[in-house]
C-alpha cells in the first residue's frame, strides 16, 4: 500500500510538454482534488504534445487545455517552490534544477526515471507505443508511491 498523499506535489521535466503534464493529469484523476498538483519544465519552449494528449485521453485524462510553463514563469506567476511538499523530477535536467532551486528549503525532491518518448518511433503507431510506455511508467510510479486510484 502506498504512503499518505501529500498536500501538494510539483512534477517537473525538461519542457513541461510531455512527462510532467501527463503525471499532473493522471495524479489528479487518480487521487482527486485533495492534493494540489502542478507541473513545470526547466524551460518553456514547447506546447503540450499531441501524442501525450492522445495517450492520456485513452485512460480518461484530459490534457488539451494544459499550458506549458517553466520554473521561472511559475515563480513570476506567484507559485513559490517552498509551498510544495514534494517535487517529483521526471528527467535528470529537471532534477538538477529542482535541487538547485530548493537548496534553501526543507522539502523533498524525488527522481522518477521516466522514458522521454519524443523522437522515438517512425510512424504514428510506433510513436503512440512509446508515449503509452511513458504514460504506463507514470501510472506504475504513482501507484507504487500512493496506492491504487481513489476513483474509477
């Protein structure tokens, strides 16, 4: 059985276009609104990825309205990193940035090695297979950490 849910979680990856929005959306679906969940990227240079939208839609998670943002933009918009109980980094670059930004705060940064599916596969179907692997890795990590979904 998983651990108690934190009050707030920040998922981060490189661009906030694939892995971290997937994790944010899936966590919200699985565990409801009792936990404040956001996502962010090291840089914001990409929109939400269409394959991420499609593969999450397969499990009932809506990502099409997601707007990508960077750590810097998050702070400019008033979200303070110190207000999160847990930061989950899904890429090595985001782990480094999170550790650098939180060195003065007492909060936990976890690293979950999640596959970056961008650039994998030649056809639409092989790309979808890679994105499904990423989605399923996130689902597995969430359930390992916090147990089965609270709702269908």
